[in-house]
């Protein structure tokens, strides 16, 4: 089964998870924000597919240390003034639906992804 070519909810979710920080954030922080917003942990394929489209569309910048931030275009879609997460997701989803997704070559290294997810799960277990 191939990857979806159009925008999907995980793309919105990843953009919002990066945007909530209003600064550069780590993969671990992205995963934590995604869980906070949607009460679910983003999966590896969701993150990679979303980053492929968001970077391709010029919405997200990825640094060599696998940290992320919104570009000016991404920040214009994410509204820091919106207080409701549900509304924020709807605003992003609407904005993305007006764009044709382009694809960049992006794949978070397996060891980086595995470590971030393990660190998040460990932190979540200690917090409960």
C-alpha cells in the first residue's frame, strides 16, 4: 500500500505539534505535543510522511540534529492566537487543503525515531 498523495490529518497534527512551541523543537517534543493535542502518539510512518509533505510545501524546516521549526509559511498557517486546539487543527487543515502537497526526500533515521519514542514512553510511564 503506497503513501497517501494528498493531505491527511497526521500532516495537520505534525504541523501543529511543531507550531505549539513557537521555536525550534526536538522530535521528542513533537511527539509529546502530538500526544497532548490528540491523546495518541504519532507513529513513525505518520511523522515521516507528514514531514515529507510539509517540508516539500515549504512549511517546516529540518535541521541536521533532527530538530524542527515552522518556516514563515508554516507559521502563517499556525495561529498562536487561537486558544482552542480543535480550532487550531481546523485552521491548519483548511489552509493545507488549499495547497497542493509537494514531496521532499525526508526520513527520520530509525535510531533517532526509536530513541525519541522510547524516551517519550518512559517519561509517560514515570508521569502516571
